[in-house]
């Protein structure tokens, strides 16, 4: 007796036509719950494709492509769609990943360097706070990089430029996404190795889903719709 197997042939109440359209946190939780097992499979696929290390960028791009499809309510085949997105976006995803890593390393090093100098000379606080501001701004913009890269056809220059502009124009969504992203990532890192199973099965794809969900509205409104009007 298959107790836990749903019966799709059984009659049910269906979808209430008068049911209000889900949005915001209710929509987020609805998609998260309905796609939860796909998100777990997606996380494992991301880790598998990232094993050569150099493929982390393309794997992240492929994962973002899937989570962007989830938030757009598109029908997806996790394995085949992931592999296809990996092949299609590998070049831009790789270059974007390298640029992002270099930028984060340079900014982190600069912040530590000027923090030490500022202890002896307060004048360096100006440079320190400037570096911190740039780091925060770049972190906000980075939320949009891979969602843009996998959704619309743009040059890398335009991807980073539009990511920065969208992070400012859609500041409310950007802030919510960045804070949620930072809290989840921070907790996972802080409690490591206790969170090791989460890294294996959930963390990366969940973060990608959060990024996709919070950035999609801005991308749809200011990039896709505007582009359609131009055409």
C-alpha cells in the first residue's frame, strides 16, 4: 500500500478562481514549498558540477537559470535544463565569477589594510569607509549579476552596469534579498561544520533561489518589459 504516493487521478477541490494572487512572502514560501525537493536536487547538482573548482562560476550560472525559471513558474527538468544552461552560459558565467572573486578579494584586502592604518592615523578612516561603501554597493549589485546573465542576452559590461542600476532603483527588494542572503550564509559559515549537511543539500540552491526571487521583479519591469517596448 503506497501511503505516501499522491493520487493524481483522485478528484480534488482544484484551484479556487476567487483565491487572491500570491505575492511577496506568501509567494516565496509557496514556491519554496512546492519546489523544495527540486531545490535539494539542484544543490547537489551544483556541487557535482563545481568539483573541478574552475567550473564553479558556470555551475552557479546554471543553478541560477533553474531558480529563475522557478520564480517565473516555468516548467523545468532539473537535470537536462541544468546541463543545457551550463553549456550555454559557461563563458559569461566563468568570466563573471572571476571578476567577482577578484573584486571581493581586492576590496576585503583594502578594508583590512586601511583599518589597520586608521588605528594610527584617523585620516585613513575616509578611505576605509569608502572601501566599505563600495563593498556594500558591489554586494548589492552582485545579487543581480547571475539572474541577469541567465535571463537576458547582454554583454558583460551591460550586465554589471544594469546590475548596479537595478540594485539602486529596486533598493527595497535589494536590501531584503541582501540581508536574507547574508544572514543565511553567515549562519551557515559560523556554525560550520555543523552546517556541513546543509551545504551539501540546501544552502547554495536556497541562496540562489532567494537571489532570483528578490531580483526578478526589477529585471522584469526595467529590463525585459522596457526591452519589449523598444523593440
